[in-house]
């Protein structure tokens, strides 16, 4: 019980950080316990990896009172609604880290980046990236581009800080407490596309930068 309480507290703190400090809409996600997915569906296609609220992304909130109530009793995973304060560019981790290295050499900050347990990276960019994403995909070898876009109506998992159990998202590049600006998608897509098409990856993994805890 102590472990579950500590985990729930860490999840709540992370959700409050995103909602109140960053202004990012959060929502509670399903979680896995001894009986399977918290939705209790025996045929759940994504145990512990979908919104817990039937309203889906429409239930996202920035309210501290709402967030505290959601995580007061259950260890819900933390999800972020995209298409409001940010969109997401989603790439395989080797491609994403290669792009980060190239951007660092150019002196260009890539913004916050999440590393998922599925070994993919989520690049947070300014909202409204859909058109530039499709334009870029259409003008390159789309069959070889494993770059996905998450915008309005989508959700992505978020790091929940220390204390949560099991594999979970972590920050490859944490949000900068002194700089809330996000890059434009157009400033990242060219580098991501080149890394995808050339199959490039760093010779050794890059060390994640220091995480900002909630």
C-alpha cells in the first residue's frame, strides 16, 4: 500500500506540474493492476495505455482542483492532450537521437523530448504542425519516413517523475524551467527527415538531460 500511495503521489505531482506550471491540458489514463487494465474490459486492446475517461481527450483539464481530485484515489497514468499548447512529432529513438545530435551541433534547441518505453521519441512543437508535416511527408520518400504527427484529438503519455513503478516514459530532454517556448515543426522536420532517410543513429546513446520533476 505504501508503494502504491507513493506512486499515486508522484503521478499527481507530475500532473499538477504539467497543468499548472506549464499550462498543458492533462487527463487521467488507465493503469494496470493485479486484475489487468483498470477499464476492466477483458478485451482491452491497450491495457493501461488509453484515457480512463469515456470523453477521451475532451476531458483534459488544466485545473489544479480537478487534477488533485483525479489522482486522490487512483494511480492513473498521466496523459497530455495534444493540439492545444503543443503538437508532437513521433520518431524511432535512434532517428530522434541522431536528429538531436545534429541540432545540438547547429546550436538549435529541439525543445522538450519524451523517450517512450516503446523506444520512440516524442518531440513537442508549437501547435498547428499538421500542414507542414503533411507537406514535408508528401515531398519526401513517405514509405521510408517513420515520423508520425499527433495533433488535435490525440493524447500522448507523459513522464511521471520519481516514484512510479514499472517501465514508463522519461524525459530525454526535460522542459526548461526558464524557457517555455517550443520550436516550430518546420525547424525540426528537415533534420528528422534526413536522419530517417539516411538511417543514421548515434554511435552511443545520448545521456538524458536532467529531468524537471513536478
